[in-house]
C-alpha cells in the first residue's frame, strides 16, 4: 500500500520532451488527441501515473506552447509538485521562464528539474545547458532544486529522477485533514452506459460513491455514481490524487472545464474578489486601476477588471486590489490565481484570494483595510475581525467559514474561543453577541452624538439620559445601544452631572497655568505657519513638562484647533488649508517631486516629508514612484 498520493505536474517550453519523459516514467502516451499525434505537440492536458517507493505520483502533463497557457494554468491547479523540463539542445526558453513564474505565483514547489535530450548533444553542450539552468534557478524561488540530466530515449538518468522526486515529496507539508471536498473540473466526457464523467485534481476533502455534491456555477445538487483513479474504481478519493467522478442526472447541465464540484452549502459564486496581487518583475508595464485582464483561477478562465485605490502597482510590487469578473465563479480564501494581459497575451501578475465574495455595495476605498486583516494567517483572528464589522451576530458557520477561510468543522471551537477571550460579548436575554471592537466603534459614534446634542444646548453641560439615547436611536437596536451606553459609563467618557449625563471632557476646567500654556502653544504654532515647531521644540522653548504639554496638545486636537501629522508635528487647520492650496496649485501644472513641493511650500525637508505623507494618506495626493500628482479625496 502506498502511504502518500501526490499530484506531479510537468512544466517547460514546447518540444522540450515533457510528454516523452512522462511516457518513459509511466508507460503512458498522454497525447491522446489525433491532432496532437499528427503535429507532435501537446494541446490538451494529459494524465498518467506511476509508483515509486511509498509514493503514488498522479501525473499531469501540460502543453508547452505559449498559445496553450490556459491549459497549463488549469493543469497546475491542484499540483503538489512540479517537474520542470529544459532541453539540453535548446536551453532555457521563454516558456520555461513563464511556466516557472506561473508555478511560483500558484505556490507550486518545483521539486526537480529534468535536463532532457542529453543523448542528442555533446557533453560540452550538456555542461553549458546545466549552467544555463542553474542561472535560471538562482534568480528564482527554487534555487535549490536538483537538476537531473535524463534521456527519455535511452533511459539514462530516469532512476536518479525518480529518486529525486521521492526526496522532494518528503519536503512537502502534509495536506490538512477534514476539509470540505473541492474538485475543479479540467475534463468532461461521456461513457456509454454510464453517462457524464468529470475529472480533476482533488484540492481538499474526500469523495465516495453515493455522495451528494454541489455543481458550480449551476449551483445544483448532483449525485456521485462512481469514483475512479486512472481507470480503476475506488471507494474513496482525496487530496493529492487525480480523480474521475461519474455523475448521475446531469445530462442537460452543460458541464465544461472551469466548473467545480464541492461539498454543498459552502462555496458561493461571486463577481468581486478582494486579492493580494503581486506583479511579476518581468511585467512590461505596471498594473493600473481598471486594467482589463484574464483571470485564471482553479480551472476557470474569466475576463476581469482590476480595481484599486492608490498608485499603480509597478513590476515586482505587491498590493491589494479587487478583481471584478465578467461572470461569477467560486473561490476560497487563500486560493491562488494568475492574471494575464489580454493583448499581447502575457502573464503579468498573480496572487491570493482574501475575500472570495466582496458584497456588491462594498466600497473600494475600504479594500486596503479589509486586505490587512484578511491576510492574517490565524483563522481565529480573521473570524474575529469579520464579526467586528457586524452588529448583533449569531453563529453562522457557512457564511463565516467561506468568507474568511475556516473549515466549518472548526467553526464551533473558534466561536467558543472568541467568547472565552472576551472578543464576543453576550447581549442580555440571549439576544445574540456583539464583538467588542464593534461595540467600541459604536460607543465612539454614540459619544459624538451625545457631545453634539449637549453642545447644541449650551451653556448646559448635560441632558437627561433618555434624551441622549434618543439622539443615537438610529445607530443600532435598543439592546445594542444599552451596551454602548454602559461601555461609555464604564470608560468614564460620559459622567453623571446631577440627574443628567454629559461628556466627561466638557467638565474639564483649565487652570491659569494651563490656559497660559495653551495660549503660548497656539501662538508659536500659528506663527510657524507651514513650518511650526515640533513637540520637542515646544518643550524646549516653553520649558514645559512633557505631560503638561501633551495634555494641552490633546485639548487643542479635541477642539479641532490643531491637527496632528504624526511624529510630533502639529498644524493649525488654516495652515493645512494653505498648504493644500499651494500643493494643488503646483500639481495642477503636472506631477512634482518632494523637493518641488517643498519649494512651493517654502519649507525644509523636515516639514515637507510630513506634509507629503499627510496628503498621501488622505488621497489629496497620489504617489507614483518619486512623483506625486493630484488625487481625488
């Protein structure tokens, strides 16, 4: 009995001997189409298997021609390990590099490099080809992959290749157990007397005859009539295996490559994906907002448009973006994808899905914040952040698990943990739970409403409790508002004033010394204009204690008399308005460097950098390399 199943895929330039090597390893000719045999090139995916030691290799042979990259990316789905081929009589070629880029973006480890056709060239040329391959690997993510010279014709090196592949398998991490079943479909055909058969590489979970699965994108239940692996019936198939599934009652569903089978009630089709996108170093141009491209995800291929805020992603850069798809498909958190330019066709980027179903009404401006917490590697952290965006919550395993990448079987444990650590707080009367961060945000908004209500009644400093709650009534249901009120009281942000209540900061009375310090601080910052003294300089000029100065600066910020830029810089709103006017006037003439903006402001680098960063953060300016241009805040 074999102890491990592994999907092994080929990669490499056309006519570098992929199909011949697979035939030498397995005895199977994977070129099954008449056109493939007539032309002597692979056009479609081919499949075979071989066993060595305690490893069962399920082989996917991919086409090498640049016109068939879509087939190659479909075949790479579900690969555990790749066998990269380079012909000794040709050396490293364009598709060698592109296939290597695709494997890296899809997270597929290149276990071994086979230097093929060594029987066709002199030993000196083999040495040159080896040097060529080593240079390629040195600049890649697989610099330590072994290179095995082989000949499919003579059999030379095949035993060493098999041994190297088994060693590479030992370094692969074990697949997680217990996950739900997923099978992206890469081939569909009919068998007389049996009906429709679909094949693919199992991504996760197990399948057995008699199971009911959900077919996407049709979203219909289908029954598994039988399961095979390489022509042999099986009682079960799972991760790391090539699997053929005979489906019952699907004659009129029009199944094709790109469809998917999965455990029911988990995946959901979507047309907006939040992703972390990495642009290849070799990309000819940056990835711009609204770029039209072709998305390869699983075995699906769909036109997509990139949507992002901020500057373009330059070659080699990584950033968050949305992919807006021409038609729905299914994805899962952490799933990898490829992005290819439409014309000329070229692999330009790839990445990881962070939100497999962005809501239709979601704002693109929030993608950066969403991306930061969604990329966290800890499932409990992602689940906690997901709940922090909602009001009253109930356990909802399918929606939460799919959105943030959690096995539904693990959901109850994670939900209980969030309660134990105090991140989910129960509402009275078993009315559900509130996330503490949601409650904190709600409390802040309530305090703003309360402050505004009291300020409108000046010179009064407090109002009746119910009056203040009525000012917040459209923010949340009464039980949630009650929790927010208790939070504000416990934090001392609202305080009782007789029978009424008011914001604690309205009760603050400044001493004469504090009033004098406040006046001196504002006088010096106002006098500084666009180059005000820093907090450290104010400490020295005014001979003040740090705690006293910080208290005054805080009061000024709360009263909107000063705006903090970070790093100890404070500006008056009037000074920032003037800085923005000068910045807008300069950038209306065209993009400018920091130095040019400093000249427009008449300040040194010390003040120019914080001003630039402040305007960048608010979208007033957009940074592209060393230049800035006007934004659209």
